[in-house]
């Protein structure tokens, strides 16, 4: 550890008191006192807005094998490492081009009525019941149904697919525990089987959807191998699912905790778009992004050596007062530059589904607030226990 950091005992520690209930005071303390530090957990962390942007936009790797001291032996699974989120150029460039064709603004405008219909249905049910758990009633089923629709998945065991997705997300979290490896392998193998089965059925009933487009890419010689195809489908569930769940449920919770902002949203026509940006900034569904430095990086007068694992604190950068000003810690739905948050990352791996998440957030949160003027929390929130994908697992409301 370098001398500059050893003088400062404060560093990122998700086990610190109160972190699960509200991690932001800790992120702020770390950003202020150890904005760039080497952590005993075996990684570096950068927290300031500018440093996070520099790291994510820089010419670094996302492939764990490039880290100093990494071995290949820890990667027995078929899915791991093949999805574009884990790939460097030239593979990344090729895969991203294929997958992003389903996420163009034009494709997204076609999906908006689908989202609206699903939200309508969920809210009608919630209305009939007089309230309920918002996570189970709206935030969970919506993104799952939407990505299933975009892919054009044939009939599969959706209950099991949802369970496997949740399991893979949980097991992939930092600090998932030593017992996690065998569980990951088992969940991974089952996911491969389930997706492969969906692919073979799709071959017999093609459609105008992402899965058919990816199958065509597989058929077209060496553009996409079968394992790569399976990995992209699994990744879309994993990357697009719990993230959007947290945007909706975490966003609504933030509004319930700031009634004056909830009122502002209800009474200001057209504020939904900016409100979603501010909610994404204030309560980012993904807290951390990871890079492996390909060359030494000078930050805060410290040199991060090549081959280091570096975590970018997206949650920390989103509240950096040097960038956002003295009210960085406040939720302000009409914040002019809210859209400049780093919640979707940056650089070559910038989130492919940002547009889709925004549509779902805008419609789900906007409609809920508009339809139910007496919306209120009706019990304790239960957190999902995840570190990077932290969000409510249960949010009871009355309407
Ligand atoms: C609010 C919801 C979401 C958040 C906060 C979010 C966040 C992120 C972040 C931070 C990254 C960059 C990771 C990195 O740089 O290492 C990312 C990448 C990605 N996201 Fe999202 N995401 C969301 C929704 C979605 C959705 C709905 C989809 C698709 C269905 C999706 C698909 C992807 C993919 C495929 C990548 C990898 C892109 C690449 O490596 O080139 N995300 N997301």
C-alpha cells in the first residue's frame, strides 16, 4: 500500500455500520477522504466524478484474465466471460454491434406501447387490491416481461428462468462466499440448458425479434458461436433485470421519502423524464463498475499500476459535490444536469439498455404517481442484501 493512502484509515468497506440501509454517507466519506485508494480487498477504488469518467472512458480491460496474478483455472462455466460485458475488443466490438441492433431508438419507440400495457395491467391489479408489495406487483414482473418480449423467447419455464437469473446475480456479487463456486456452476449449467432449449425451439418458429437475429448471426459462419449466443441471452436477463427492478422500486421509495418531490412530480407536466434521470443519479441501481488497468494510471497523485482491478464508485461519483455542487446530496427532480450521472457507466461498455430502462422507469413511476394521488408507504422496506445491485426486495404501499 502506498504511503499516501496509509495515512488515511478510511476506505471502502461495505460491512461498515448502516451500509445496507443507506450506503451513501459511506460513499461520501470515502470520496472525501480516500478518493483513490488501494483496498485490502485486493482492488483499487476511485470515487470522484472526474476520475470515474477517466477510468471508464480509458483504454482498459473488463476481462478478469488481464489482472496481475490471474489464472484461467477459476473460469469453468460456459457463460462466464463470453458475454459482451466481459469482453475486450475485438470480440466486444463485434458482439456489441450484433446485440445493439435490438436497442436502437427506433426499436425502443416500438416497445413503449408494450411497456404501457404491462404497467396498466399491473396498476389495475394494484388498484383493485388497494395496495400491496410494489416490488412483486410492478418492479419485478415488468422488466422480465419486457426483455422476454424483446428477445421473442418461446414458451420456457419462466418461473425457473427468473429464479436462475436472480441466483446468478446473487452469486456473481463481490463476496458471495467460498461456497458460491459450485452453486454458480450448477445454476450456470441449468441456464445454458434452458436457453439452448429456447434457441432450438426458436429455430423452428422464427420471428422479428432479437433471438432470431442472434441465431442468424450464429448461422452466418464465424460471427457468433453457440456458446456466445447462449451467453448473450443470459447476459441480457442478468444485466437488464434486477437493475431495472431497482430503478423502479428504489426510485419510488426515494419519492416516498421526499413527499415534496413526489408532489412536484405529480403537479408538473412533463417532469417524468428529468425525474427519472435524477432518481438514477440519486439512487443508482448499480453502485460499482470494474476495470483492469492496461497501463499505469495517475490519479490523486497516486499511481495505480497496470494489471490492477479498479472499482469505479458510480454511487460516489453521482454525489460528488465538486461536480454537482453543494446540494449534490439532495434529491431535486428538476436538476438541470441530472442526465450527466454515471449510472449507466461510460466509454465502450456504456449500458446498451439505458434507453429501455428509462422508458420503463418513466412509465412505471409516472403512471403510479399520476393514478394514485394518495400513494403511501404501508410498512418497512426490506433490502435485497446485494452490494452493487442494492435495492428494495419488498416495498409495501397503500394507494
Ligand atoms: C436502470 C437500469 C440499468 C442500469 C443502472 C444499468 C447499468 C449498467 C452499467 C453501469 C453498465 C456498464 C458496466 C461497465 O461499464 O462495466 C451496463 C452495461 C450493460 N447493460 Fe445495463 N443497466 C440497466 C439496464 C439495462 C437493460 C434494461 C439492459 C438490456 C436489457 C441492459 C444491458 C446492458 C448490457 C448488454 C451491458 C453491457 C454493454 C457492454 O459491455 O458493451 N442494461 N449497464
